[in-house]
């Protein structure tokens, strides 16, 4: 089989990359080792960036999301501030919404298939063989084997990407920057999103996200490396060897569930109840834009490690990287692979890289309880700071906006939410 682009991975980044590539006149095949529909462990939050990218793809997720109207932040010393989530001054718009990943992934993949992409789910990639002007992708499904010759490959296959290993020429030995754990629990319907910054999690945090139709997504996320953790978090997580352990993360999660303000919101919950099993997952929140492609292969989403180091948010960045990769391939389609890789790396750094570096800096600040509490004092001081901290938090404008004057404009601070 011959095609222009093989996209490895059928999640948001892969489906979006295929949709953009087809818009630009390229034929696509999407392959994924999982069979869809399938669930994906995730916080389920969609920022303004993610919502805008989805809207630009022509996909209407509004009937399937829970819009968030207010965010309540709780600091390490118990201070609370409430942030209004209203984008724009004339017409209120959504800056944050919550949507189950199983539903989001299904909608995006179905849109790609409806747009003409050939979907091979339940088929793992077993080999990538680069050539001068093409790549051979071998798929395996039981005894069946299929080889596809493509001019380009887009790796959207997650934190432990097969394509990334092929691009780097070796296994990537770095551990993901963050690890998170979450459960779905019953709770009254709400439009309030709660984020907690207790000392034992810093610079990580705990969350309660309201799900569509009622219930919540509740969890905690922490840094894996001791050097990135605050003192209290490091002591809580460390094993006898001083390394991150899932058992330590589980203890932190159980302690979080028993916080009085959390119990007040969701009731008393047994975290070991199998009916509400908790799932943990790694988050590649350690950006490395030096390895986002080689030859005729580009990486997007978690495979490219374009995840916000401060929040662990990755869907918005994944969708942006998918669009940039497709555009770079289309621009260099009749030339060689290195031209596309160079253009993609440059554009990815311009649109995403600067914000990821700033988020990495903020991660270092958030290790310190007093710095977080000081930030709370500033954020909650006026109506203007509360409104704009909310917009910054949910990426209604870029993370490093203040330090990147090339993005300043007369109307750039007015905000427009997503829809």
C-alpha cells in the first residue's frame, strides 16, 4: 500500500495531524495498537488552546463537555481564591471545559475517518524502515502483516513512542517528568473546577474536575525527580532508595481524598474500592525540542514531549504540534525530509517551545510554599488579576506572553475564549 502520510497513534494528536494533512491535499493512514473506542487515562480538562484547535478542525464538542464557569484555588496554607472563567469583554465564552477522553478521542478519530483517512486500529507498528524518499511501515495484527510505503511518518504514539525510538536511533532512557493518578467518582453536577496546592504535593497539585452529566475526575499529579520536588513532597514520595515510587504516589492520593475540603465536595470515599479504581499514568513533561523529527518522520504530542511542565496539560499542545507538523510536511512535500524537520522544529519552538521553557521556570518557583502563597496573594488582590490569572492558567493567551513582545498586539489581551 502507498500513501503520503502514515500517522502512528489515533489519539488527539494523531487524528488532528491526519485531518490537517488531508486538508492540505495529502492522503493519510492512521494506525494504532489499541482498538477504538478505548479509554485513555487523563485529567480530561480542555484549555482554551485545546478548545480553539478543536473548533478550527470543524468539530463541535459542545454537547459533550462540561463548561467550567469558576475555578477555586486552595494554597499550601489554606488560602482560597475564586477565579471567574469568562473570556472576552462583550460576549462570555468558554476558557475551560471537561470532556471524557474516550469521547474526545472517538470524535476526533471518526472525523479523520470521515475526512478520508484509512484507519488501522488494533495494529501495532512492528518496524520502520527509512528510505531515501519514503518510509516503509510494517504493521502487525496477530498473524496478519501489512507493509505501507509512505512519503512521511508522523509519530503520535505517546510517551513511550515507537517512532521516537526509531527517530533517535535508540531507546529514550529519560523518565517522564510527572506522574499522575485519577479516579472517576459520583458527585453532584457542577460547573466549578477545584485545584489544590498542598505542601506535600508541590510543585504538583490535586484537582477535582466536574464531568458532563455529573460526577468528577479527581486526582493528583507530582514530579518524578527528587530535584524537581519540594522538600515535603520529596519526603512523602521517596522510598528507602530515595526514588519515586507508585506506592508513595498512592499514599499521597489517599491523603488528598481525606482532606476536609475534599470530603466536603465529594463525600467520604474508599480509594481502594474496585468500582472506582484509580489509574496512574506517566506524563512526558520534560520538553526536548531537539528531538522532534529526523529524515521523513516527525513527532507530535506526547511523543514530542510537548507537555506543559507546570500543569501536565498536553492536549492543547498536542493539537498545535499536529497542525504545525502537517503544515511543515505539506510545504516540503516535493522536497526532502530535512527541510520539513527543520521548518517544524523552528515553528514548534516559536509557537510552543518558549511557553514550555517559561513553564519549566515556573515549576522551580512552585517548589516553595511561600512563593506559591505569595502568588496567591497577588492573584486574588483585584478583579483584574483574578480574571487574567484565570486566562493565563487556562492558556487563553500564551504562557510566556509577557516575555515575548512579538506576540503583543492591540487586542491580544482582550481574550476571546474558545466559543
